[in-house]
């Protein structure tokens, strides 16, 4: 056996020499193949060729071996980028003596002494962290005193620790003290001392879901869920729900959901009939109506004696919002570059621009036409992310081949309610949008308070139904493949207790006992979110993505599954609900097109150096969009009142389907005049044009535009 193994090993080595003949530069290109063949047979016996060839054909590619060999090649780059950070962080684990914690401690001690891991005693490195499947890749054969020994490869071991550390941080088994994203989860919650006065805290929050006994809540949810299960299946069986297509018989019966498109307003020249208006004039008009410029306070606040130059603030807003930048704005506006820089630094901050947006949003909500945008008599919002490339690397810039190719970018998540962008946040493209849905809604400081909120599938996770429900929102995401979602429906009975012929049925039973026993802990988590004691997006991320399981997290997921099941049953049965969800998401898409048109310069790419600047530039673009939407809504309000007074029902119905997201009548290009002489805008005179039958007829004919409901 040993002789055969030795011979096979020799033949494989010879085969390697044969293959090297193909890249041997000493062999001329015009050399006859017979010559090469002769040399090959000198290296390997011709009789051995068939067996060696068969062996090579059946070799399975060892992917792990290839990966670890590649990691070894990258070891210098890994060390250069990670060591200096790793040795300075303070890691802790839920089990202090865990092998990974010991390995981290030993490595940090070595690095803090400016010693590499190769200088450490390999016998002291905790080997319990090495998975059995990886042991053959982390040990190398060495010869000491003529004997073959397997020793631990220090570079590969170091990389393994980094990889395990990342996994442990994401699962919550390890945490970093003095960190926001990766600190211990309990540190994100209301303190023990404060939670001793739980009743006072819950009364301050004022959410009925948190103060109602959980037994009552579960009884209500049970009645609703079980009733919906019976009703939905009865309507399907009786063919009352015509939007479900059922095929097959008995156990082979299958169903699919038909998605009728929601009616949308056709493109109209309603706004293009109007005289064009420069964006600077429009902003001045909107400020006269809403006083949004009052929100721009100096960073030094009361220490400043002189009043701000409103022309310069408007110029800075347009410069940032259109991606023009202050240098180019100085060229086209006639204002001093130095003064623009000073104004931007003194007055434009995330807080002031956000407050200015709120002022316009609140004023828009007061206009008569605003209520016309309600969906099913409900303030129905949506949120989604829009990707923007970054020319300068920032901490949150990430690669996204789908959107940026080889470049980096960020995502601007925006909440749109009745066409108005009420809140927005810049996040990295590597971050999951669903982690910020609650954050964006709950931290909306405008007077526009949605009651129902929609997202696409990217906005869903394991806890969003519960988090939004506990705060008074109805979560209504769009599911295009809802059949897959029904595979994880829950009920309050065992699946076997439901009729066998029930087409849409639960696959598992809700664990009421677990929910009741863990309710105090669930209350504390939800109260912590409501109290804004921590970054809500961080808590939601930990709750929805932690790999580490515990009873509290399971109870949260159980409650979320109950609420999700009720919604999916409604989504299947109510075609108008599906249309409403689609309409709300369409409005978000319309805003994205508008937002892209506002920041038209430099192809919409961010050219700033910090995350704060990204937020300011994005909110300036949102402010310009908000101002245009206010202007359009104010005009629609005048025309609506005009048609109501005339009793023109057809015109009223047309206006009710209009969208204020239109910009073809706003001049975003050319020179910018920020003079003290305001150009008078008479909305009454503009609205009066629509009283003319010919003008109205032209304004309501189908045409080209950017109007989408």
C-alpha cells in the first residue's frame, strides 16, 4: 500500500512537470509536437498517463482550501487595515471565559506590545474556536528535528478570529463598550432605575397597546385573526373574491393573486399651461406664505446681533439642493463666494434645514387641496430608498454594483405622505432600509401624521409590524409574491385543527404562553423605542437580525407574526387595499423622479466629504421639492374652490385625481437672481385662467408631463 501511494505521488509530481512544458519559454512555438511528446514521456511513463489523467479529471475543487490560500495572500492588507482598530477596541462577551473572548484578549495583548501573533506561543492560542471543517486549512506541516509536525498558521488564525468576531458582534454574543451600533443590547433600553416607575413611563408614552393587559390584546387579535381566516377562505370558495385564481382539485389545488392596477391620472398639461417661474422667485413666494426662512438660525443663536441675509440663505439652499455647489452659484448669481461660504457655515445645518422643511410641509397640510390626496379617506404614507453616487468617499459610502457599477454611493430614505416628503435620512447602501422605517416615522416632526404606512419588500423585517402597531401605525407593505408569505402564516390553533379543505391556512400555532410570560420585557423594549432613549434604527436592526435567540426576541417575533398574518389575509381579500398600497408607493416613486430632477447638476452625485453634509444637501433638495409642491397645491386649492363654487362636478373629480408633484413650469436652469426685489406672484390671477372654458379644456387634455398619482 505504501509503495502504491509513493508511486502515485511521484506520478502526480511528474504530471505537474509535464503541464509546465506548455509554458516553457525555451520551447519554440514552431517546435514539432513529437519533440514535446518525447520530453513528456521522459518525465512520466506513457503507461501512467491514463491513470493520472483519470485521477485529475475526478479531483473535486476544494473551495475552502482555495479561499484560505487566498486569505493568506491578503494577510498583509488585512493586518494593515484591521490591527490598529482591533487592538484599541474594548470587547466583552456574555460569557467571559468563552474561547473567542480568550483568543481576542491574547491577540490584543500581543498587538499592544507591538508583537505579531507569530511571536506568541502557539500552544496558548485557544484552538477550541477552530471549527472541525477548517482545521486542515489552519494547520501547516513543518519539519522539526527531522520529524513532520502540524503547527498552527498564525496569519490564518488571526483572520479566523476577525471573522468570528464579526459574526459574534452581529449576533449580539459579543459587544463593544462605548459603542453605539455594537454595545450590549440592554444598554439601549430604559435603565433599571427608571423602569422601576414603569406605570409613569407608560403613561407618559400614552400608547394604549403598551398599557392594555396583554391577555386582552391577544384575545382581540385572536378574534380578528380567526374571523379573517374563515371569511377569506369562504369568499375564495364561493368565488366572491374574483381576484384570486384557483386551479387544480383536492390536495393539488393552487391559487394565485391577480393584481389589478390602480387607476392613475393620465399625463396632463395642467401646469405646463402656466407661465414659467424661476426657482428663486418660487422660493421667495413660498417663504412669504410659510416663513420657512425663519427656521435658519445662526449657529451661535442669540450671540449674533445682525439679521441674516435671506438672499444668501436662499442661494445656499439652491446651490446645495441642485448639486451646483457654492462656487458655481457665486458665478451665476453675482453673490460673493466668500459670503456664501460664511452663510452656509453659519445657517445651514441638519437641524435648520429640517425645520425649514417642516414649516413648508405644515403649511401645505393646511391648504384645502391637501385632503384631496388622502387614500381611502386616510393619510397613507410610504417610504423607500433612492441611490445617489458619491464622488468622495465617506464613512457611509458603499459599493453597490447594481446601482453604481465600480463606484460607491449612499441611499436617501424618504417618507412621502400625500405627496409631501415629510422626513428623510441618508444611510449607507449596505444598511437594510427596514431598520429605518420606524425611525423615520416616529421622528417625523412635521404636523403631517400618517396612520398607514407602506414599503416594498425591502421595508419588511421580523419586528416592523409590531413596532409600528405599538406606536399607532398600520403597516401595509407591498407583497408581489404573497403566496410565499402564506407559507408562514400563524393561527391560534394547531394547523391540524383547521379544516382540511381550507385553501389559505396557518402553518404554525402562535405561542401565547411565551408572549404573556415575556410581556414585561417586550413592554420595556417598545417603551425604549417610544422614549427615543436610543437610536431606534439600531434597536430595530438588533431585534430583527440578531442570530442569537432568546425568549424575549422569540416573543417579539411571535407578536409580529400574528399582526403580519392578519395583514396578509386583508391584503389577499381586499383589492382596494392593494390598490391603495400601490398608489402610496407610486407617490414615493414620483417624488424620487422629482428629487432627481432637482439635483440635476453633476448627474446627481454627492460631492461632499462628510455624512452631515450629505444630509444637508439632501434636505436642501427636499426643501426645493417641498416648495414646488406647496406652490402647486396652493394653485390646486384655488382652482378647486373655484370649481366647487361653480358646481362643476366633472372638474372637481378631475382635480381630486391631480398630483402636485410636477415641475415642468419651474425653471431650474439658467442664471439665479436673488435680489431684494420680489417678483409678484398672483395665485388668484393664475387660478382665474382655469375659469375660462378653452383654457380649462386645454389644461385637462391628455398630454406629456410628469404627473403621476
